C-alpha cells in the first residue's frame, strides 16, 4: 500500500505540496481546482489525501488532558515560597535584568513620537536655562607673587646675617644674589 | 487579547489575583501540550507548574508585542526541550503505560453511535495515535501539537519555536506524513 503511495506520476510532486494547504482549507480556488483534478486522475495521491485527512481529523479529536485537582494549591505553595525569597533575590539582580527590557519598551516604535517630543522639550528647556556668558576674559599676566613672598623674608634674614658683628662673607654673597633677583636696592641699603 | 493585556499589566504590578486568573485561563492548554511532549503525566504536571512559576517570576519582562498565549507556550516548549535533553535516553521512546491505560478507560468517542466494533477501533486508533505522537522527533511533534491540537496559527508557532514560517509548514507536513504512515494499517484505503 505504502509503495503505491510513494509512486510519483506527472504532477504528483506539485499536488503533494498543495496537500497541507488543502487539509487546512488554505488553498485558493484555482489551487483547489488543480489539486482536485489531479486527485481525480491519480489513485495514489487520492489515497494519500484521504489518509492524511483522516489522520488530521483524528489528531483534532484527541481527548484534551487537564491538570490534577491539586495543581492550583501546589502552584500557590511554590509561588509563596518564591515570594518569600523574593526581596533578597529580586531587588538588585531583577532590577538590572529589567533595565534592558524597559529600555527596549521605550524604544517601541509606537512610542517614538512621544519620546522624540519629550527629548525636544528637554533640550529646549536646557537651552533657555543656560546662563548667558560673554567672551571669556583673558587672564592678565600676574606678578610673580610667590617669588616676592619668598624673597622678602630671605632678604630680611640675609640683612640680619649681614649685620652680624662677625661680618660673615658668605652672607654678603647671599645678599648680592638676592639683589640680582630684584631686591638689590633693598639689600644694598641694608648693607649700608 | 485585550483582557489578557489588562491581566498582565495588573500582574506586573504584583496583583496575585490577576496572575491567578492567567493561570486558570491557560493551565489546561499548556498542560494538554506538555502532556503529549513528555511521556509521564507527573512530569507533565511538574513542567506545567514550572511554566507558570517562570511566567510569574518574569512577568515584568513580558512585552505586549507577543501574545500571552505565545509567550507561555514558548516557556513551555523550552522547558520540554530541556527535559528531553536531560532524559535523552528514554524521551520519546517510553510511555507511561499505567497512566495511558487509565485514561483509555475514561476516553469518550464523540461521534460514535453505539457500535462496539467502531468504538474498539477508535480506542485502538486513539492509543496508536498517542503512541505515534510520542515517537515523532521532538521538532515535528512540537509543531503538529501546536497546530493541530492547540490550533495556533503558523506565525505564532514560528515565533514560539524560533524558525521561519516555511520551516513550520514543512515540519507540519512531515509530521502528518509520519503519523499517517504509522497509522496506515488502521486507515481507510
């Protein structure tokens, strides 16, 4: 029997391709006509079609099975256990896991106009609130304040050393150096 | 669909009653599918529970782009695949004979006028078909169960299984052909 069904005559291939659609009533009028014409001429395909039809019909008549009477009670017990464990489990990891989803939901094409409008308004408000600034002032060259703050005590110290009755020649040299770095007049006055 | 979405939104806001309603609405469909994907009735019940536990834990990630039906069947299908990987040696080859024989006793023949011979034949055919389904390769079985028994459209099945529409159609045809071959001694010539 099955060997007969495996025989291929002219038109058997295309007809068998249409068979699934035929079983599901998805063929156009023309396709149905082509198939029925072939089935009328080809006993092997006609038998295949009948048997396929019967198989599908049997499948659709299979009894439906249902859960046991304890299903809901058992499920709720499990959900309670999951909920009891949830604060520790859900808080950080679940929040991180949900981020991509929330982000993708935001990117949903249906929300693009609203998201775009929101971004445009935010940009406009930011622009209005931005403080008006003039040209950036160029800082003037500042005097060497740190240099002066170092030189003045140094000069004072050297002057004290120079006024030493032992008349230290090293102190005189130091005084000369300080004088070169801008405070010469002061040092000379102190020496005099 | 709209009512489903309302329930989902409520469940996402931790409304347990709404989730309960979802379970009541879908548990039979999910179980009916899983019960023919795995050979043991107890395992089928456990996997159905696991499907809803996972749904509960990840309900916040559910997006309205897919239907709730598709989403639940996707979870169930993935669980069945995991199950069959774990039970590779026996999956698809053994049947829970005791469970099946109990169910056979309760099976009703919808269209039979009282004709003992016909009732016997239908019983035999039903049992043969259940066995033939279990022996189908998992990929073919998933598609034929979702289409011919659960009545889902091609595009939803493609989304659940994660294959193109053309693959769904060819798997369906191959599954039906394999079942016909298996049942051919009982079918009309």
